[in-house]
C-alpha cells in the first residue's frame, strides 16, 4: 500500500483487491452488528474547501465505527483561510492527527500537504481526481457483476475528476472504458496516457449511443462540477445530448448497471426514471463509500 492516496494510480491491482476484500468483510460485520475498535485513539483531520454530503459523513462515521475520531475542518475556519501555509499546516497537523483527508479545488494543494505531512494524506476530491469514489464504485461493480475483467464500462458526460479516476480504475482492473463527451470536455490527456501505460483499453468518442452499446456499466456525473458554476449555461447547452435516459439505456446490455457518484441532477445528466429505476445502483454505490473508506483508513492509519 502507498503511504498516501492522492491518485487512483497510487494503488496496484493487489492493493485494490485487498481493500475491497476488507471492505466486504467490514460490511458483513456491520450487518451482523459486530463492532471494532482497531483505530481507537486515532484521529483523522478532514479539510474541506468544498461542500460534501457523502464524503464527509461516510469518513466521519467510518472513524467512529472503527473506534477513532474524525475532525471536520472547514478551511475558512482554520488558519489556512487566513493565509497560513499548507506546509506549516501539514507539519502541525501531523503532530496531532494520524491522517489528513482533504477535499480541495487544486490537486497541488494535496501534493503540497503530502510533501510536508508525516501522516497519510487522502484525496477526498480535487479538480483532478476522486479516488475514494472509485473504490466504492469498484466494490459495487464486484457485488453486482462478480468480476471486472472484460466488462464494458461506459462514461457519458463530462470528462471530469471522477471520470479521470474511473479511467485509471478501469485500466487497473481490466475493464474496457469508453468515454463519450462533447468536444472540449475530454478527460485530461495524462490520464488517458497513464491508462494506456497500465495496459488499459480506452476509447474517447463523441457519440453517447455508441458508448452505451453493449455497456455493462453506464456511469455519469454532474455537468457542472464544484468550481465550474460560472460556465453553467454554456455547459447545459454543450451537454444536452449527453443525458442517461431510458432511450440510451435501451442500447446497453439487458443487465446494465447505472452508476452516478451523486449528487444527481435529475433532468440534466440523468433522468429520474433511470436514477430511480431498476438498473440504478447509485444508492448501494453511495452506501459502499462507508465500507471502502473504512478499509482504506485501516490500511493507512493502523
Ligand atoms: N460523491 C461524493 O463525493 O459526494 P459528496 O460531494 O456529497 O461528498
Ligand atoms: N464532479 C463533481 C463530483 C462531486 C462529488 C464535482 O467535482 O463537483
């Protein structure tokens, strides 16, 4: 296991399988009401520059249920918000907590924190990636499909942070990835390049119908990510053909599963009938954040 989790590519295939096995075991234990205190007296400092429902709650509950403690730190309330350097913040926090989790605008913020931190730093969403999300997505895919290798994973919509991590996750687990996005919204070249170096099969196309054809997994995310709000009108216009709806679903395999990291904007990137319909796995996916992050915390903080 790496000492930090900043990019999904920090994980090897063996790391992923080990994390998912631990997560499944922890999920089963929780369902049986079995409690753990493996992280007793350990604390996680959670720096948030952006809003969160799932990430904040699942990390906080994960720490509680492992016997530890999580501290929510809105960046405006800590001295970073008044100009204290990331380097000093990381050095000071390392003397108190056993792990630092950050949801930030710029990915470099996490790199800077990890450079000066003596404790593991976890990426809880940056402009480039959302590795914790992809751990939960993989767990959900394994629960529904029982395997990864050879599955067709199709992404329809913005080639954004979640998409970048999905590209790496597909390459590492042997899923064939197709991304259908409008011109100008492609995933970053470095992620496509990295996926190819890892032996991944990845296709960037324009046509969402082509992407949906034979898909085992159809995934999307919001058209307007946090930080992109000024482009709202332009994006709504540019993405209008990239909605996951019943018609698009018909192109996919009969047992296609639909993923969305949430929050969902019904009527924009996905319709209500799909996100609330029989192919949707989005609430299991959100639920699995708790178990995969517990597994991650056990590996990094123990
Ligand atoms: N999917 C996800 O990370 O959700 P939040 O923004 O609510 O944390
Ligand atoms: N792409 C979205 C994901 C939110 C969980 C964003 O960055 O806002």
